[in-house]
């Protein structure tokens, strides 16, 4: 059975940093496309970052470019999302999800993802 578990969320001050981790059981993340999404209260879920198997490409939503970095750790079977220079508008529940189809050209199409984690809360506040 496939399970994705996010960790690493918490409360951080504006300008701070956090690293989220997506750990998997039941599948090998090295061979799977992974996306990170977030959902803030009262807002729709949005894609944040994704990493491709086919071309090792990475994708970032415009507002997080230069601040977020997605990485695979194959030894630990995890995908991490490093976040720096966090802003209050980054506050949301963050989810990782896995997808078998190619990310391009729709990396943020949620319906293309097969399994989702339960999410981890990130709160950016002073």
C-alpha cells in the first residue's frame, strides 16, 4: 500500500526557513514524479514545486522561485522542499503527492496525481 507522509512543518518568523520532507512507503520515490502543493484557509489548493523523473527537471510556482528548492534524497527515499525567506502568505497546509504521468505541460494539475499525503502545517508569523 502506498503511503506518503509529510513532516517538517511548524511556526516560523517572516524571513525564516523550514525544510519539509515527503517520505514514502510502498513505492520508490526515485522513479516517481513528486509534487508539493499547499492550501491556505479559504483558498484553493495550488501547486508549489515538482520534480520530474523523466528529465530530472524541477518546477516552481512563480511566487516561490528563488526561495524554495526541491530535492530528492534517494538513500532515504524522500523528497524535500527547502524553503527560505518565508513570508506570511506562505502560510498553508503543505502536501506532497505522487504522479505516474509526465509533469509537462501540467505540473500543477492535481487530478493527475495518484496518492497524497495528509499534509503538514506551515505558519509564517511574527
